[in-house]
């Protein structure tokens, strides 16, 4: 099962495997139903709504039973540390990072496992928060934090390898040690931990909202009402983008709440797939008999399902999960587009079938209502706590169940508030990052804040400045600088900022023009004048 | 497995230890003592004396006997500490060529590292004699509060003594290592170290996986047993002056006797309630009348005299806890280190302050050397699962405009670490900026210790405050500081590795190492020569004694007469060589002497 640990591995079903003959339970069936030879382990996990770890275990078992081809490592090299779930913060055990594997063979005295550990952590330094770095949960107590730190320090302190040839690992180990020490020092001190937690909370909230925004965009753009579970662009490092042939709209991660049945009823949980091939009805005397050809048919892209198909699929899923065998007849009956096969059954049987069908539809509808109610209740509770991001999140999911005007209006108003709050959160977050001189992060966060509050030139200017300090994306810096100047052409300060960006980018003539404007606007600004002289001398 | 020794280079006494079969052991010196006085003397004949022999002759050779050289190591001649030492020392302290303090003995000037090297070399020899083989590596301890210059000077002293000092560690940290080593405990420990010359307090966390993490460390490099002695000396001198009107401080020899007596009295008062200081013929009255000093001192008197000293240590403890944001209740164990912690009043004060009795399981004089040996073994041999996470004892930063010190890496930061900050120019059209790297806690730059300097040039001309310079400090696990300055606009960078200045140039250091190595070889050689000479003398004496008897026995034969004649010739030549001290000649005659002695013994045995 080890091979299914890699979230990018694609489990492949074995053609002709008969789940009915194998001793598999509902859980395995659920997972197997999501395996189509194209979805990766992570996607299967998202589609089934199960924990990634559980999915690995189940996939391993299925492979043992012969339902799946033995896993081979994914050919895709993915620069991803394991998906850090910011809400639960499971201890992160990084593996297989995007670093140069050749470093493992670098001459030196370090053991391979230490090398792996150093490289994993070193390349995750930007990515991981303090908790992930130490590999502890967010609610870990002081003792657990200390113990984790000591464990890492005992392995990563260069003194443990005194006089040994550490090659390029020495500086990396020192960098990692410095960071884990900061992490420990922050988390072991009450006050500092509280401040840091506050920052993380802000960051999580904005991340959650980013996802939300993404779905909303997808929602309006996509014809399908049920976005498939897949990687969201907001977390490109966590899950690989789906291959182009299967480009599907991103979808929210499955809700953790609710039982299996509940989850299965949610339309967003299952993969769109061509309807199950029609099969001859089994004799009513043997209702437990399985469809004789439970072959999985590969989907041909994101095909929107007809409402009937959808209902049938839901029903089937519900039945499967309830542990019942689906009568082929009922499935066919629920699916008018499929060729009907004359049923040699009596009127009584037909009536019974109808009754059952109605009962199922009722229960489906009841479950749907319950889900909506739960979501709306959750949203109301969040609103009462002024957590508009969570509220908007709940309402948006509720909308996928029933697009009702009242619900939509509520969502829109909450969404507006959430956007406002988000902008504030971003600004706070960016200010913290700025104070830590994390220019790259500050630039990105200011950019998001600018998106959330597009009318504010100050934010755009700050984004431009942070990006300039980082120096990695001067194009983006120039874009933001231009926005700031455009919104407030009379600000000499914005023009100086933009001028500096141009200057750094080597666009001397543009820099000159901006700075000239700045000098004209604020003749007393010595910095602008100073820079102008410099630019002119650079032009020659 | 390479041998590494741990040396506690103390102000008054030094101690050496080694890891043997997984347990740290203190190595006794030739006299059987586990500690050796940190004293060096030059005799009238120009001979170097170290340790107990130096101490024994200190009274008669006060001006040429160095004690407490540790107080001077790595310090500027103009520092108040050196001024203080000049006032209280019988030996002469002069200014060196690099503004450092040097010591003049019999007309020759020694740098302080050279003096310390003599002690380290003695410790090395003690270890080599015990281990029966050469020792090249050592971990040496210093007070936690030593700055980088003092640490570097100590390292240099090691190099002069022919030792590769693989790590300098703090004394209280070493004590904690010795206390916690192999105990598998998780505790927060305070180490209170009141030694001969320095006071240190360190707070450590002993955690899982053999991790020893220093949380905070502080101290006073000029507060120790010597200060307690000085109080007693003052008390004695003043009493004597009011009685006889004579200032004993003017007489160097009297001062040395007072010093010894004061130290002895102080030690005795740790176990008795009162003691008598008795120094007959301390000085002449000027009317050719010898005066004696005889006075009883009680423990209460001593405690009164030194009350403020003890209070100062407690104040430092309080401050350290506060800096570490810890309460007294967080401290789960107190380890006492240093000879001064034998004083009952010190123990009481510590127990009173922390609200618990200090740990009694460690030997205050030996624990530091043991810890150094443990650290040495842990560094060289990975099978010891132990790692020490140390901190920077002082804030590291740069001098900014107006003489203000700007700290970048605060004190008590766990190393390795790095920090950066952006600075700007302070004058218009400034094209170069001098980066002065300093260490200390004072806001005013001049109060801090200058570690090094470098110049970042070719800045663009601009009004002040326009050019941004990013300064990055980095300290690695070996405690080496590197500083990198970068002009943010041009990307121009300049970096240095800050080598603290011990007061010696590289060239001087090299010369000292060479000459010390030469001396060491000479010492080994002269020890061997001395041995041969003694053996020759012993043989000559034996032959002399047997000669009449043998002559008598063999007188009857020509052959015998011939043999005795020959023996007489050999004796004569050997005697001449011994009296001339001609080593080569002695060696040449050794075989013949041995043969003759054997023959004589045989003749006597056969006939008797």
C-alpha cells in the first residue's frame, strides 16, 4: 500500500474485476467507484470525501484483492510537500520534495535519511508554518512542542556531525535549525504564540476565502452545476493540476460533517461518469444478485448529466452505500434514457417498485433539505460570530443544493461583508509579513488585498513596493504601480514607487518620465529629485 | 578514537578531565591534586614554573608570579578591569602594542594568552602523563559572560600550548552537562557559578534526546573569590594601619603574604566559626623592629565584609530570570559551581532567593572540567547522544550614526542564527560606510566591545537617508560571526568573517606557537637528559662504593688490575661529563658505566 501514499499516484482499475465476488465492504465500493484510471489518489480522496490516509489504506486493500493494478509511482514530479490542511494541521511529514535528488549523492558523511530530512525541511521553509515545521498539531501543548523541537534539534544540529564533511548540507542545516528554533521560541512562549496564532487564523481565513472566490467564479463560468472534486488553483502546490484532457472545474473539498449517506447524497461528491451500462434485470427472488458486468466506463470528459441521469446516480450511490444491492430494474426504471427491457414481472411487483422509488426520492429530498438546513444553520451561527467567510462558504455550498432567490440574496450580502473583512485580513497579514521582511509573501498578500479592494491605490502602491523589494516579479510590481498611479495621478509618492520599479526593471525612460512627473507634482521631494538625477545619469 | 580533553581554565585553579569508558574523569596532577593553581612564575634563574610550585614560591617572588591572569585575557589595557588589576597585583602590567594588557616578568614582556598557554600546557602534560600518549585536542571553558575577544584570546592560548581548541564552552553550561549527562531527566536547571574571579548564572533546559538548551546566561567577569579575599586583605591592612600607622600595601611581599593568609582564612571560615590570621615579621617598623600581624576573624565579620558581593550575585540571578521570562518556581534544580559556593552565606542566599536547596551531587571544583570533557567526547564521537544548544552571551550589532549601538542579534539567541536589518546613510553624498561590528548591551557604542570593522564602498552619491544598506549577521555553531553588508540599490556586497581580536596579530601568534613548541620539545628533551644524568650519577656512586672491595679482590691477577685501571678511566671520563653537564658525552659513557657496574656487582657477589 505504500505506493498509494503519493497523492499524485493514479490508481488503475483492473478490467473484469468483479466486486461482488470479492469480499469488499461499502467503504471499498465507495472508493472503487471513484477510481476511473485517471483520478489521482488525492482526487479520489476528495471525490469520496474520505481522509487521504484512509483512502491510501483502502486502495492498498483493493490492490491486494486484485481490483486495482499494483501502484507505480506517479511519473509526475510534483514539488509538493504533503497537503497541509490548515484547519486541522495534521503533523506534516514532508516527503519527496521538489529538490534536486542529485544532492542525495553529494559526497559527504551524512546519512541518507538525514539528507532527505534536511532537504525536505529546507525546501519547505517558505511553505510551512511553525506548527508544520515542527510537525505538531495546532493545539499541541508546550511539552509536545518542546519534545518535537528537541527531537529535530538532536538530529539537525551540526554539532551532531562535528568534523564530518557536510558539504552543501551544512548551511542548509543551519538555516533549518534557525527556523525550527524560531518556531519553537515562538510557540513555546504564550504571548508570542497567541500573536502567531492570530496571524495564522487570519491567513487561514483568507485562504479559505480564496477557495470560496474560486468556486464562485467557476460556478458562473461552468455549465455543470456540480464541480468535480479536484485541485483548486488556490493551492497549486498541494494537488497537481489535473491533466488537460480532464480539465475540470475546481470544487470545494468535501465537507467533513455528516455521515456517509449524507455525503453521498451531495451532488458534488461523485465523479461525473457515463451511466452504468444497462444490464438485464435480475429475478426479484434474488435481489442481492449484483449486476453481472459492473464494468467501469471511462468518462469522456466533463459531460453534464441530465437530471434523470443525475437522480439515478444519486439513488444508486445511496443504495450502494446503504449496503443494499441495486436492482438493475430499478436503476433502469430511474433512467428513461437507457433502453428499456421488458420486465416479465407482475403488476404487484411493479407497484412495489414504484413505492420503493417514491420512498427513495422522498428520502433523497429529505436529506437534501436537511443538508441545506444544516448549512444555513451553520451560516447563521457563523454570522452571529461575525465569521462571514465561513458563513459565505456554507451558503455557497447550500446554493449548489438549491438555487433559491432568498438563499442567493443572503449569500450575496454575506459575501460582500466577507470580501471587506478579507481585505482587512490581507492588509493585516501583509503588514506582519512586511515587518518580518518577507517581501515575497507581503507582495503576494498585498496583491490579494488589492484584488479584494480594487479601488484603493494605496494598497496597489504597497503591493508594488513589496514586489520591488522582493525583486522576483517586477512585471507584477509595475502593473500594481501603474494601477496606483492611474487611480491617483496626483500622488508623487506613487509615481516614485513606480519609477523605482521601472528603474529596477531597467526601463529607464519610463522611470525618467514617472520621476519627472513626481518632481513636478512635489518639487520639494528630495528623494524624487535624487532618483531622477540618478536615472538621467544612467541613461547617459 | 582521538583523545580530547576538557580543561577548566580557572582564575585561581585549573582542572583537566577526560572521557574514559563513557564516564568523565578528572585527571590528578603529579602531586595527586585534582586541581592545579593557575599560577605562573619565572625564577631568578629564568626558569618557568607553573602550578603548585609557582604558588609555593609566590611569597618570595611576588613580582614575578602571575595569578588570576584570566582577569586580563582579551581585555584592553585601558579597561577599568585592567586598571583594577594593576592596583591589586604584585606583578607588573604594561600596555601591549595592540592596546592590550601585557605582563612583565624579569624584564621580559608576555602577552596574557602566553601566560594562559603555560597553564594550558601544564594541563596538557598532566593529561598526557596520565593517558600515556599525546593529546592534541581540547574543549576549554570560559565564563559565560566572556565576549568574543576574550574567547578568541583563550583559543589563542590553546594554540600556543599546542592544543587544537575544538570548542570554547561556557563554564555554567559545562557544569550543567556534567550534572545532567546520562541522567535522562527533563528539567529546567539554574547553574550558579561563583569562581575565583568570575560570577556566572545560566539557566538551561535539559530535554529529551540528550538536548541541553541554554535559555539565558549572564554574569559579571569581575566578581569572584578574589574580591572576597580583597575585602579581607583591606580589613587586615586597615586594622594594621590604625594600630601601627603602616600601609602594608606598599610592600609587595607583605601583600602576597596577606593574600595567601586571606584566602586561607576565607576557606577556613566555610567550616569554622572563626579563625586566626597570624603573620609574624610581616614588616619592619623602620626602627629596626619587626612587626607581626595577628588577628582573629569570625564568619560574621567575613559575611559583613562581603555582603554586597553576595547581594550582587543574587541581583544578577533576578535579572536573568526576568530576561528569560521565567519565575523562580520554574527552576527545578540549582547547581552550585566554583569554590566560592562552599561559603555558607552564599548557599543560604541562593537557597533563599530560589526558594529551594541547591543540588549537592556535584563537586564544585571539578564539575566544569568534567562537562568540557563530555562536550569534547560528544563532538568527536557520535555515539554519545548529546547536543548542546548554546546562546550568544552578548548582543551583536553595529555602531550607527551618533555613536549609538544598534543590536541585530540579541543576547541569549540560540546559535546558529542569522538576522538582517536595513540601514541608510547619515550624510549627504556619502559614498562609503564603515561597519563597526560590536558586542555588548550598552546603548552607547563606545561602552561595547569592538569585534571588527569593514568598509562598504562605492555607494551612489545621494542625500542622506536615500541609500539603503542591508546588514546581515550570521553566527554558526562554532560561534564564528560573519557579517554581510549589501547596498540594496546596486546589489554591491561586502562581507567579512569577524575574527575577534585577542590582542595578538597572526604573526605574533605564529611566533608564540613556534617558540612554545620549541620549548615543549626542549622541556621533554631536558627531562630526558636530566633522567640520564641522574642515572649516570647513580652508577658512578655505585661503582665508587664497590671500588675498594673489587680492587682488593682482583689485586692478585694482572688481568684484574688491568680491569680496575680501565674502570678508573671510565669513571673519570663520566664524572667529567656529568660535572660539565655535557649531555652527549654522558650518553656516550652510559653503556660503559653500566657494564662496569654490572661487572663490579658480579665480582663482589661471587666472592661474598
